[in-house]
């Protein structure tokens, strides 16, 4: 089997960098401060859940050769429209936060006003989609900045000197556990639009059908691996800082991790990581959110790139006028944990409709594992929302 590694890695990095946004950085720092070394167990569980969800969704979408909303509509007429609206609006809300994060990153790096930094960053993201070979540009951009973020996080983790023995022990025997942390980081890695980013990119690259399943498996697992590696490195960096007795700044927990670990240089590096995380999430969110509505009308498909550019512009304008809508982002973050079991449940049902997937047979173990994830995430998601509303 010959693999198109460039497309495959591009899809993997697009999904991973879509996940690694401002919220990803903040959540990891906050939960590390709350749970200490026990957060390692939550991360391990999340990796297992993420991998099961991602494998199911990517395999079914590429075998069907259709984007998620189209599959949902064939399963139950109208269902795809509902999912698409939910994901599209959620992606827009998150993109406002991504734009804000990009502005903050340039503010830390160059002292640029946050609003001006947000506008510059939106311009960079738009330039990718103006380019004639937008797909290749997006792949290169995601891979380059993804590797940069991992390298910088590795340096800060090394500098912070985390207690590795405690991490190993508490990854299997935690002293504390949080369902809220698990739902939040699973939702932040494969919730909402994120898990579909790479799968829809493979559709555009025409890497579909059963013959490409080995490639799809590698891409799906690689994407989770990249996002999880970044999560683990950030966790180790934050744990090293908090274990040394330092208290993270509640106004900007991830920035204080970098600064406490490596002084002013660390603070500047945080600006670069924050900008890289935010700008790649802007690109991933815009591309994937618009891919959910692209097949609703031939005109939308024709104007795909202008709509993506408009999506980024609207996100930027709302941020500049209104500012970061913190409450909206918190609610959407919690809902992401519920969108996952809904979208995964739909994909699992579609896997047993021959009119959608032909003669393909989904492995039984993958289906059973997927059903367990749907039930777990539904229960934990409602528990988390009940806690937030209490």
C-alpha cells in the first residue's frame, strides 16, 4: 500500500493544531494546578477515548466518501442540517476566542495592541485561503507550527523539572480524579468540529474508500498522538512549576507556567506558542466549520473559499467590537463534550447502513468501544453541565 504521507500528515496536523488552541493551553495548566500528578491518569483516559472516537469517525467518513452532515442526512433526513448548524455556530464562537488568543500572543511577543494583533493574525489566516493551492498551504502551515509548538513545549517541560516518578505512579493510581477535567479535555481534543477537521481534509484530497483505510488509521492515530504529546508536555511543564511551590497566575495560567519555568525568555516563548496555537486553530476552525455547510447548496460549494474568508473576518470583527465572550466560550466548551457522543453515535449508526457504506464492515471491537464512549461521554457531559449550572 502506497501512502500519500504529505496529505496524511497534513490532515493529522490540521486536526491536532485545531485542538491545540488558547483553551487547550489554559485548560491543561488549570487542571494540572488542581489535580497535580493525578492529572496524568485523566490524560491517559482521554487519549484512549479520543483514539476510539477518532478512529470510528475518520473510518466511516472516508469509507462513505461524504462529509458528516451528508451522512447524517442519509441516516435521517434533516439530521445533518441540525448537526451542521450546531457545529458551525460552535466553531464560530470558538474562533472568536482563537482570534483573541492570536492577538494576545502577538501582544506578548511584540507588545502589539491585542486588537491590532488579532487583525494581523486574521489577515495571515485569510492569506492561506487566498493562495491558489490553499490545501497544500494549510497542510504546510499546520505541520510547521505544530512542530514548533511541540519543540517549545518540550524545552519548557525540561526546564521546569517535573517529578516524573510521581507522574508514572499516579497515571495508574491517582490520588484525585475529576470527571469535569476528563469531559473538558476530551471535548477540547475531539469535540465539536475538531475531530472532523482531518477527516474532511482527507475527503478533499480524495483519500477515500476501503482501500485507503490503513492510511486513514495511521492518520487518525497520528493526529491524536500529536495533540496528546502537546498536552503531556504542557502538563509536565505546569507540574514542574507547581511542584516547586509556585502558584499560577489565575488571569493567565499557561503564561505563568512558561515565565516561572524560564523567566522572561519563557514568557516570550509563551507568546510564540499562544500565537501558533491560536492561528492554526483559526485556520482549522474556519475550514472545518464551513465544510459542514458546503454541500447544502451548489452555490456554497462554489464559493467555499470566500465563505471561509468571511467566517474568519466575522470572527475578528465580533472580537474587536465585543471583546472575548467568556461566558459564551465556557458554555460552548461544555457543549463540545455533548456534541462528541451525538456525532459519534450518528457515525456508528451510519456504519451499519449499506446504502451509506456499501459492503464495508466496521470491526466489532471498534463499534463496541465507540458505544461505550458515547454512553460515558453523555453521562459525564450532563454531570459536568449540571455542576456548571449549580
